[in-house]
C-alpha cells in the first residue's frame, strides 16, 4: 500500500481543506502507574499469569496505518488514519 507524502485534509484552524505533510505516528510510552492502568491490572490481569482473564482468541487482523499530518499553512497537527487494513507496512511516496 502506497500513500502520498502530501495530501489535502481539513484543518480546524484554517477552517478549510489545506495540504498536509504526513509523518509516521508513533504512540508515546504508557504510564505504568497511571490510575486506570493500576485498576485494570488489579481487576483483570492479576492472578492470571500476565494474561487478561476472559480473553477469546481472535483471528489476527492487519492494522490501519496512522499518520500525523501537519498543515503547511499554519502548522496545526491532525491525525490521518488510512481507510483500509494492511498487514504490510504502508509506505509514503
Ligand atoms: Zn491550517
């Protein structure tokens, strides 16, 4: 799957569609001592050998690649999630 490096997206600051440059999005590190992380571990994971209880094995599916788009006019950032699932890494052209 190939995605162009620059596409037109809606910019909330400019209130119109403007060209955005795409960059691979990488999620930040999760907080291990966050309130809901601790609650989730205590309620669903603790005592089950690291695996969450009541998990039903699912068929592996590809992921929709996520990008961070930056407005070329004002610099505001927006998420861009591609429309279809892919197993291979999508490349920017
Ligand atoms: Zn803008």
